[in-house]
């Protein structure tokens, strides 16, 4: 038995967005990282090896709109939480044909009673206060359930995670 709203592995791979290379940062291949959430659906972060996020997507079978809970989840994991804006979240109800042959086949076989809802979070490079171009980064060093999203210029290719940086700073104090 599967949990209500959950999405099969075959369908998840059929839903994978086509973003093979990192945009305007390093041209490296973008990989999918799954993130554990308290929600029934499937959450992926697509990022390059340096941590620049192309897009995150949350997929759930639901009649209800999952946008708000996804936004809250992302805000709790972003430094600062204001990185997550309504403007950058896009929710789509997906049907078979537009998802490609593979997904269409799976959906035709499964005959889902709930529509497939996908919430995309995509932050395009933006100008920071100091005038530098900022990108959305993710750090996975805090566990699969605790990705940290932050903005960075990416000048050093790999960004500087504010949570990792704070832990490094607090270490000498702990040892005392
Ligand atoms: Zn990159
Ligand atoms: Zn970190």
C-alpha cells in the first residue's frame, strides 16, 4: 500500500525536469537530490556540484493546492527566509500528455483519482545590495531533511553556507 498523495519512483523519474547543465555559473551537469519532508509527495533539488540550484520541485497527488505548505517548508530552510517569495513559486496541475510518453503511460495505467500537482521553486540570478550578481545555493551538509538555501555571488564557485560558517565560528567557544 502506498501513502495517499505519494508518487511512484517510475513517475518521479519521468517528471525529472530537463536542466542538464548549470546555467551561467559553471556549465557542470545538474543532479537531482531528494530531500526528506514530512509531506507525502516527492521533493527534489536540482543543483550543480558547486551547489547552485537550477530548480526545486515538489510533486504530490492531491486535489488541494500544496503551494502554501511548500512555501513554508522552504522558508524554514532558507537564510534569510525572505529568499522565498510567492513570485518565484509556480504550481502546475500536470496531466499525462504534456509530461512525455513515459509519464503518460504510467498515468494511463495507474488511473489516478487525484491530479498530479507540481510546485516549482526557481530563483533566477538577481542583483545583491553590493551590486554583485547573486544566485541561489544549497548546502546538503546538514542532512537530507535539512537542506540550507542561501544566496551567494558564487565568485568562489562554491558558495559559503551561512549555517556552516556560523558553526565554524562557534567551535572555539564550545571547546573552552
Ligand atoms: Zn554551477
Ligand atoms: Zn551548510
